[in-house]
């Protein structure tokens, strides 16, 4: 498996990125090549600091970095030698099978969309975030790629989420829920009502509208929403999980009796912490592009980077893109038809 890593993307690049790459190379034997794309001198310096060398590493020099203040689409055109652009170029050329970036999300989405294009039947890509509940894992789509989708694009997101849930997470017939302000069919604004009717006619396993509490109390396998709502939900859920763990720790440390009880239940607390820790999931796949792109958090730790690389390797192994194309083809009456069918990069 050959993966291109944007070594200059993220709040703590290249330090955390290179350290995460080292962790991945030590743990995942299936990695045959890891391209570290960015400032060659700084990347080499980090590898030297870590005392690590591996023939599977290839440093690809780039002279530019996309800043968080840069416009997404404009950065692809004005900074053609940026680390994210060069990393995506490696996938386009077939040298790498996936790209991983913890940098500017908009720039990563734009670079992948512009350079790799979308799959047949998909208008715009969407970010899929895998979220845990007490009983299952669900796919939240879109988690931030397209903040102003059309109703048709929302349905395409449902197809992509269903394909990912089925072929990556292993759910035979994933249920679909549309995020709204009430579970009744009549609830929502004009936009969600139109999406509701399209999903109802799609022959997907559509359960109807879901509210915020439903996604944990009565979970479906795929939650569909626009990228604005999805990104707010994702960050709020992550922040709440972190806050609850801090509150719990604070309360448990107040008395010796509580501390003794916490010690007895330490394995349970560790399991919950691991399940709710974003670092364990690493990154989120950008579905719908003609290739594989994993979006990681800007503040990713080395462990998160390692797991984002693992996500890239799993996406290569599961070959989800052909399944997305098939899902869309099965219900082509609801999906736009592209003028040409590009070669699919699995």
C-alpha cells in the first residue's frame, strides 16, 4: 500500500506528522511506501530527531504550504507547489493509492475534487465521520465538505454513507436517518422536507427524520445532513465527550472513597475514554472523489496521524469506490449522470 502524507498540514506540522508517520511504519507492515510531502530539509530534520530511517519513506519536496487564512479553491490554483497539492498529484499519477492530510480541510477537499474529479453519478464529495454509540457505530455525512448542497447531493451523500457503512463497517442493510428538528415527516424546513421525499423514494433503508438525541439513544447507521450542520455536530460532540470526561475525573478526585471506586472501575473508564477519543479514529474519508483522501484534525497528535494513515490503508483494502458507483447506479433515476466515466482509482 502506497500513501502520500501531507507533512506540512496541521497545527503541529511537520513534527507531529512525521512522528505519526514513524508510528505507522513501525506498526503497519502492509505499508510498502509512505511519501512525506513538504519541506525536505525540515522533514529530514524531524526524522533525524527521531533517529528513524526506513527504505519505505520517500520525501517529496514542495516549496509552499496552504495557510488556514487561504481560500480553499484559490489555494489550489495559486499554490500549485503546496504540500497538499503535490500529495494529491501523487494519487492522480498513480504513484500513491491514497492521500492523508491534517491541514486546511477546504484546501484538501478542493485539491482532491479539482485534480481527481468525482465518481460517476456524484456531483460533490462529502466527508464521512464514523461516530460511536453504546450499541453501534454510525456514519455522519457530510461532516464539512459541502456546506450548501442541493437536495440531490444530499441523497447522493446517503448512497455514499450507505456504501461505506455496508462495505467498511459491515452493516448488511444500514438504516438511514435525515437530521432534522423533529422525527415527524412534516418537521423541518423546505430543504429537509424535499430531501425527505427523495430519500423516501430512494429504496434505501430510510427510517425518516432523526433528532440530535436519536443518534445516540435510538441510533441509525447513517446520519445525513449538510456540511455546515455536520461539522457543527461533529465538533460539539467531540467537545462534549472531552468535557464530560474532565467533569467525571474532577468529581471522582474529590474524596478518597470516590477515588477508590474509580480505581476499581478504571478499566471501564479507560474503555470509554478510548471509544470517545478522536485520536483513535485518526481521520475521516472524503467520499465521492475518484481516489482516496483522508481528512485528519488540524490539531492531530502523532497517534491521530498514525490512525489516519491506518484509515487510508483500510480504504485501499476495502475498495469502497466501486461500491459507491454501484449504489448510485442502482438508483440512477435519482442521481445526475456525468458526461463521461473516468477511470476509477479504487
